[in-house]
């Protein structure tokens, strides 16, 4: 995001304040309202990779935005705005001034917090969770790092990025992926670990883990082995907090242990009960919890932990101090061995050692258990990537790559596999130049070790082409794609999925080179082949068909584009469902095509139905709903129904101004449509006022020589001409022409 400092012409990114599973968080200035905000950004995958996962990642972000924006509570972070700008999904939140609980524990040298602070935080969290649970929302990743205490003492829950709507469990399950429980091992409930359905009582268990750590300085199961942590949550009674800290009030210990009951039915019924008990404890010396079975370990049974848990790290816990001493910090903690560590190899020393011990240059053969542990950590990195946690995945792969290089050598296929994944995470975290360097190295070594036509070599070369495209070097990317495609066709055949993916990328890159006819033809060939190999309704086939339609539109072949978009919409409805965002997107494009073809009455019908469906699925004020309403208004005007078009544009402009801000590009587009309608109705003085408002806002946000600003000034000049103010119109046209010429010559 460093190269895109202004989002939607409104949010000026100032400095990076954090990276998380869903992207980067920036401190920013809302230029429209003159306030500082936090902007969370996600740049989804490009079209070269797994399109279905890209859609999942985009939809998960949109789900986070919709869920978070609906929450209005003092204990929940406020969301101001969300949308998409130049391929970047963004979420605008209040900028919190304070420290998260993990930082507070670190500030306190990993000692427990004062009892008064714990009680205050617990009461606020119970109130916030009671509210969110009443809305049908389960956080699913409650931990100290996701709870911020402001300077005035207010505690707020952050990051509903993996929130689960209780009334929409099937949808969220698709977003998280079959068999993948989301959360952080130190704070996960037994049912979440077991891959079972979860409800608000899972959040209560996580709250118990957080309060346990605040009260004792260590999580309930403070183990360095992720498997042991999971077993502990499932089977082992937690050590009573007062064994760590005898002065802790008994009633607080009882509440914490009640929250940590293994079975959901043995925990408090809801968060309001916890809040009431904490409030009562402020005025009484002790509090007896309701009679429930104690949190004894269940009878011996076979482990029911799913297979995905074997690819997990321990994750970051808030504090590291525990009864076994200080565990490794940072990357060392993240990548700690889950089995007994291998015997030290004195051929190299850890980074923190003052110097390696000089010994003979011999590399002992690593044990099978060591290699298995590295493979698990490699798979854990892949899992983090599938969850969109690219920064963490990158740390994991870098550590595994270094260890594999030490044990196996720099040219070993496993070492190269890890370095390939390092490059992949660099590409996904906005470092294409670093990714290109890493991919180039992997490709060169694989060509030497495995051969130039080996599938792994070609995979690395194809990624170098993608990175070149990211860096604005499409000609070099084209040369690399062409060479890789020739090798894939020679060794794998023209219909192999990898060959077709490479041809799809090549078609996209041809568009970057301005070779629209070639791009369209190549994409059509890929779509035909994918339909034959994968089926006409396969998501990959439909993605390529969508790109064909887009290319046809760029070539002004709107009738063909219309047929293509309709086929895509019908296929997606059969495969993904009528309400899937991709289905609705294809329907929107059919409306665009109908309008371009002069078939505005049909387009109007498409947009009316789309507005209704978008409002039902996303809400009446969702950006995509409003975008469909914009199309409706435009086609009312094309039909000469200008009074209706004016009313629609004014209403839409008011909603966008209220939800997005007066200077938001979408708001200004709607205001321009208001001016257009006023002009067609002969109300030129009113139209002039609107055109001038749009022009002034665009110049303020984008600059006087931006193409949109120049278009607005041309609109203003036309309006002046209609009002008989020819001299002013000519002068304004002259100014616009000078700025356009200066822009065309690079400012000289």
C-alpha cells in the first residue's frame, strides 16, 4: 500500500501501524471530515492464482466490514466506511489511542495486572460480548491482542474478521473452509479445537483464557508444543489461578474457572450472567457460582482432534512468562519445534549466540523426526496463507527455509520449496521486487538441479512473470510467460490445468500491453479449453469467460460481450447460487452492456431486479447496491425520463454523501448525474452550481490537472455556453486545453 497513499480520494495514508491476518492497518487522515482514522487494507490475489480462494478472501473481508459496521457499542471498535479502490479492499475504523492487553502485559514485564483492572476489563468485555451475541455474532478469535484499553480506561474488542453469524453458519463455513477452525491455540475452546459447531459459549471460554492470563501472567495451558496446548484445552483441568497468585479474590477465580469448563453447557449461560456476577462481586466479599459439574477431565477416549491441528503453531500468546521459565520470543516462539528438538548442529549457531563454535564442515544426516517436524511447520505456513495471514506465513516459511538449508543444503528441493513459498508471501504482502528476486533464484537453481522443463522450475518461472507484471514490466512478463507456455505445452500438453493457467495469465498480460484483440482471442481459447477439460460451469472456466466478456467490451463489441456475460451469470447461478457476489457482478455487467447497446428499457429491468437483490443480500446502503441504483438512474435518463432520473440521482447522492462523504468519488459521480439531469430539463443555473461543486471537489482531492477534474471543468464550460456566457465558456475551455496539453507532454 505504500505506493497508494490516497484511498478513494479521501483517506490519506500516513504510517503503517500493524499487519494482521487480513492485511495492513494504517493511521490515516480523513480529508473530508478532517479527522484521523485507522484504515485496514487488503490487496487480494491477482487472476493468476486460485480464483476460488481469491473470491473467498474478498468475501471474507466484505463480511468483516458488514458485520463490524452493524455493531454500535461502546466496547466494540467503530467502523466508519468500507469499499474497494484500485483493487484494494479497505475498512475505515476509529483510531484507538491505547494499548492492547498483550502490550499491557508486556509493559508490566509479564506480571499479572492489578485486580481492580482485571475486574474492570472483565465487566466491560462481558457487556460488549452480551451485545454482540445478542446480534447473533460470535467473535471466534478473542485474545489479548484483540482487546484494546484506551487511555480513559475504556476496553474495546477489535477485529471481527472471522466473526461468525449465528443465523448464517453455512455461509461462514464456506468462508473458513471445511475442517479449518479459526482462532489462536492459547485461547481456543475445546469445541472449536474439535472442529465442532460453536456458539457464544466458545467466546466465553476464550474470555476465561484472557482473564486467566491477566490474573496470573500466563495462559491456562502455557506450553510450547501446540499439540500439548490443544490436548490441555480438551482434557486437562486448568491449574486454579490462586495457585499462581494466592492474593487473587476467590470469587474472581470461581468466575474464571466457570468460564473454562470443558463442556459448553457447564459454562455460564451468557455474557450478561458474567457481567452481573462481576458487578455483584464489587459489593460482596465472595460469590458462589451456580451449581455445575466441576471442570473435571472427561473419561479417557480416543483423541478427537481433527487432522488440521497437526499443522498448527502455538501462535502468539500475550505473555511468555510461565512456571517453566521464559520461552523463546518472536519468530523463535512462532516456529518452535513441536517434537523434541534435534541435537545441536555446531556447524551454525543461532542468531542470538555471540559466535559459532568452529568445528569441521560436516553436515550430519537429519533424523526422520526432524524432517517430519519441518514438514509440519511448512504445512502450517501454507495453512496460514490459506487463511490470508501472509505476514505470519512468511515468517514461518523463512524460518523453515533457513533450517532446511542448514540441514539439507541450499539446493535441496525442500529448501527450494520453502523459498518459493517465501516469495509467494512477499508477493502477497506488497513486496513484488523482493518476490521477483526470490523467484528468480529458485527458478535458476531448480533449472540446474531439476532441469529447465521440470514442473517446479516452470512454476517458479511463471511466478517471476507475474511479479514482473506487478512491477509494471509487462513486456518482460510477456516474454517469460511465452517461454513457460511453450515448455508447458511441450511437456504437459495444451490442456493440462497448469498450461491453461499460464495461457490465462498470458491473455491478461496482453491486455496490459494494449494488445486487446490478442488478449480477447487468447482468453477465448483458454475458456474453450477449460470448458472441455473442467466443464462449462467450473469456476475457472467462468472466470476466463468473464475476462473474455470484459475484453470484448474494451473492443466496443458490446453485443458479443452481452452474450458472454449472460452465459457467465447463468453458469455462476447454477454453480455458486443466485445471491453469490460473482453471480450478481455478472448480472450487473449485462446491464452495462444493454445500456451501451441502446437497449435501455431492458437495462432498466435488469437494474431494478439487481437493486432489489443487492439490497436483500447486502443492505440498502451497501456500495454495490448503490452502484446498481446508479445504473438504474443512468438508464432512466437514456430513456428521456429525466424527472425520474433526477429524483433517483438526488436520492442516491444524498445516501452516498451520508455514508461515504461529500468528496467521495462515488458521491461526486452521483452529483454529476444530478447536474446532467438538470441540464436536460433546461435548468441550467442549477446545473451550473452542481457542476462547479463537483469540479471544485475533484480539484481539491485529485488536483487541477487530473482527467476527472478536467472533465468537470469542461462540463462547467458547456453549461456556461448554454447560459449564453460564451466568453467565460471559451476562457474555461482554453484553460482545460492548456492543462490537457501539459499533461500529455509530461508537464513540460
